[in-house]
C-alpha cells in the first residue's frame, strides 16, 4: 500500500515530457506482464485442475466424442476454443488496401482543375476557404464540374486506361473548392447550342424508344461513327449521314403526339427562354436542323480545350500562353452612401489576363472607366500586357492568345487586322485561339472575381474607390499576386489615332463564325482555320 501511495505522489508531480515518458514505460511493462501471463497459461499442464488422471480422461473422451468427424472442422473448432480461453492469441484481420501514389493524386487534382473539366466562377463571392494540412486556411475561387462525378470519372479513365482507380477513390480526391454542378442553385452563362439541344432532348426523351435522347453525350455518340473523327463531326462522313433517321426518327413512338418544349431565342436584341408547342415530328424537324452545327460545335469545343492544355504544358521563357477576357463591370460603391447615391453609381470595366510561362504564371487586371469593351480598349489592354510581359521575359518570341468568341471584342475583322500590327510592333510570332462559343471560362474569371472582392472589402472598411486609378492603387496594395494596371483615356485615344485609318481598309474575313484559330503570317496576311489542328486553311490578305 505504501509503495502504491509513493508511486501516486511521484506520478502527480510529473508534467510534460516526463509524464509522457512515464506513461510509455508503464505501457511497455503492462504489455510484458500480459505476455508472460499468457505464456504461463500455455505452459501450465493443468495437473491441478483434475483430481485424478481418470477424471481428466473421462472429460477428454466426452469432448472428443462431441467433435465432428471431419478433421478440418475438428481443427477449426479446437482452434476457436483455444482462442476463446486465451490459450493462443486471436487472429487479427489485416485489411489490405492499395495505396495511391502521390503522382496519381496530383494527376487527379490537376484533372479536376482543368478548364475542360470544371470552370471557375467569376463572382467576387464565389470563394471556398480550405483548411490545409498544416492548419493554415486558404481561399480558393470556386470551380464547378461541367459533368457529374460519374461522367468525370469515366473521362479520367478514358484518358488514363492503365490506372487502377475506383470511382469512390476518385470522388474522395475531389478538391473541396471543386463542387459538383448539383450544388449550384442557379446556373448561368451556359452554352446556347448545348442548352437548346438539351431542352429539345428533354421533351423528346419519352417519345423515342431507347436512351438515344437521354443526355447530350449519348445523343452525340448516336449520331456519328466516331466522335473523335473530324469527318463524322463535320458531317462529311457518308456512313453516319443517315444515323439521325435510323437511330432517332425511326424510333419515334407516335409522331403526331402533341408536346411542349423550350428554346432560347433572340428577340429585339435580348435573349429569352420561350415555350413552343407542336407535334413530336415538328420537334424532331427542329432538332435535325440543329444537328449539323451542334456536332461541329462539340468537336471544336473538345479540340480547342485539348490544344489549350497541350500548349500550356509546352511553355518556355521564349514561348508563352496568355488567356484574356473582360470581367463583369464593377460598380463603384461607397460605404454609408445615400439613397440617391446608390441609384447613381458609376462602373469600371475590368480586362483580365493570365500568362503561363516556364517560370510560373502572371495574373493581370486592367481597370478602365471606358465601358465600351470595343476594339480600341482591347488594343490598349493588349499593348500594356505585352509591354509588361516583355520586361519579364526579354527573350520572348512567340505568344499564343486564348479568348472567347465575343464578336464585339475579339472575333471580328478589325481585331484580326490589329493582331498583325501587334506582332509587327513587338516583333513576336502571334497566334490567336478562340474557345467554342460560351466555353471560354477559365483562370481569368477567377482573377476578375478575386480582385473585385478584395477591392470591395476595402471599400466596406471605409476607403474610397472613385476611379480606375483608385482601383489600381487598392488592388496592388491588397492583392499582390495580381498585377493591376490602369487603362487610361489617353491610351484608348492613342489606339484610335493609330488604328482608325487602318481599320477603314479592313476587308471581311470569310466564315468568321466558324473560325477558331488565326495565325499572323506577315505584315499583310493571316491564316485562319476552324481550329488549331484543322486541315482546312484560308489565307487572308489585307
């Protein structure tokens, strides 16, 4: 008893590392005691358990007669009894699992954040705070999966056929800031071509046997021999020319049945979602009229996304990739502003860009008080970006620009003529790539959302932002990862003086809508294609 009291007093005085050491030593001694006790039980011949050898033999005979005759079953029962009474240690089940390599985990992470797999939300409130392994918290711009998890998993397996990976493991490795599209409450800025086709398929799904109208992917695969073949997707293959009739029209249950469907249409310069009604045959006729351009659109979208990822992986200090876009205009608000001030607030235009190079990435935001987003603002922004990039990479020789296909900003004959001038002035090889319509979401959207969120938070703290110069001052102070440069009125005026006469002689470019790749050849000509690797080329001389 005295020894136990002394030990208790000694233990109460221990703290920190000494207490941990005491617990570890006690744990080891307890384990040794239990092992020795188990050995004593096993080695004990149990001679004192029975009064005589005869009583032991009688009990043994009784137990043996109750055992099954099969030797295997007999062995299992005896082993189980021995484990139950502690004569031998119980077998522990060790679960075997395949550990995923760090490289595979990184590949899955990079797959999730690809622009053709998920797109970044542009809003200043679209952020997700993630707690890292070291306990620090990082804010990420939210990304939305374009497809559901099952379709994303199938796409990953298709690209990595030799990888052994379950769908649950793939889902577990999804970054927290990449959310499934089911988590969205309101989806906006979707592709008109995809959405109008999808709306028709939803109305026709129950009117056509099979699963051909169940989703866009199934519908697309049913229309062609091979969705990876350009001839099939450009409606130039004679074999799949009749697939729509054979796989869709001939499987209609009742063509005269009256149904309703929705379509996005432009009326008076505004897009509206309108309801239509008619027979199944009328809906099919409308769907068939969309098929040719829809297949072309899908193929170009996939091809340009692949080329974008490929070119980003090939960047050097002499060859870079730059994505550009206009972010949504930012309203200049004041903290504690009056009611009349609230309804008379002014806005800023924000041009965003991101450069990929061998040494890392460079983000740009270029605010302006000119809200026209026209060709002169675009030229001023591009000149500022290229000038800054040339100071960072003096040996720069080639630039691949990527943008969406906005006709008022980039996809127009004036811009095609202007990139010749930019290539000549800065002595670089310049190529311009256009994403398929409404599929240009990417890093630039996150830049716009991030810089506007930072400036808005400063304004909420009471600081004033009444001009583009104020915006740049706050952004460069609070958001050091993004280079902010003001597009001044003088920059835009200089662009007008330099380019107005040049634009007067600019001629039309054939098939501008279908053009997704433009390459500067010399000071007077460009080469256009449907996409980067397209075989059909058009040489345009100005």
